[in-house]
C-alpha cells in the first residue's frame, strides 16, 4: 500500500493518517490496532493537520516544517519563472 503517512503520538497511543486513493485514520495503542476510520473527508483532514501541525509528522519532520519548506521552495520556483519571462 503506497501513500503519504502522517503520524501523531500521545503517550502509548499513536495515530496514523494514511492518504492514498482514500484517506484512513488508524489508532494504535501499545502495538495493537484498536480503531480504523475509513474514507475521511479531504477538507476536514487538511483542517485537522493544519490546526495540529506541530503534533503531526511526515517522514520524521513536523507538518509545519514540511509545509514551510514546500512554500519556500514554491516561492523560489515562481520567482525563477517570473524572472525568465
């Protein structure tokens, strides 16, 4: 299964949001999967990640860090395109 995995840990509880063809949220306590939510709404999921952006990680970095780097990289690409025109 491919996709993007966001993680959030709260003590011994770990939450995973997996974005692939659909969006699913898993809750793991200890090492046991205890809850799965299927077909989450993309907008509500984006709002959750935005609201709790320091709590969720993507590839070991906070969501805030990843979004900031993407925005900075995107701004640099736009400036590059504009100056070439």
